[in-house]
């Protein structure tokens, strides 16, 4: 009898760990770090997929040899006018990003890469988010709260910034950092058990 597949999440994000746990699968986390620098001429979609796969490959290098192992890498980026808004380096950059996003519609790209001995499986999810025309004081207060740091586009839709959103088309969990429908589909195809977690509220 073949051993049950082992799943590893190649991510430093507590948010992704929390989201993956919602699928009820057993997994281990790997703390990986890869360069997140867009190449010249690289489209936002190509960039986010490359980073997701780089994370999966970095994780695979750590567990290679583990029987029936699969490593999941993911990356999420905010895109406006072909510009990729990653994680802000400081308060000034966070405020600049939010000022550019306010009152406009932007795209959120979330890429998945599942890597194992049997090969590689990928998914790319595109979501559209529109922000209200926020005033300067609201943005300054939000930046001062600290929530924008460590978040692509300088906002967390699962936090206070959800109040900025006037419209979302696509996947809410993808905007948070891990598209659950697509993740579940990839895992099932790889033979990884996905089910409501034990003790889930009815």
C-alpha cells in the first residue's frame, strides 16, 4: 500500500498557514525566502507564477527524498497599470501605494505551484478589487496602525482594509493570499486528502 502523500507549505506567511488549515489537510510549514524582484520585460502574471514556483522549489530542496512529498508554493501581488505593488518597505511607500489605489480598480494575482516527484501543477487566479475614494486622513491612520506592512499592495483585505472595498470580483481567499478552491483542486489531483477539518462547526 502506497504511503499517504505528505504536504509541505513553503511559506513564511501565518495567513497562508491559516487558510490552508481550513481545507482540513495535514501539512508542515517550511520557512523559505526567495528573491521577489520582477525581471525587465516580465509580465505581472509571469512574475507571480515564477515567484510561487521558486518558493516551491526552495521548499522541495529542503524535503527532497521525503517519500510521497508535495510542496506548495504561493505568491500574491497587487497590480495597477502594469505596476506590481509588493510589500511596502516603509510608511512612505505604503502611503504612496494606497494613494494610487484609492478610488480605482486594481487586479490581484495569486499563483500556486505544487511540486512533487510526479511533476509540477500550477494555477493562477485573477481577482479584481475596487477601493472607495478614501481621504488622506483615513490612509494615514491606516498606515499608522501597522496593518499594511508585510502585505502586497499595503493592505490586508481580511483586516480593517476590507472597509475600503466597494467591489470584489473573483476569490476573496486569493486576495488574502491563498485561493482555496484552486488549492483544493490541485491537492485532490495530487492525492492529498482535503476535507472539512475535524470539529468544524456545523
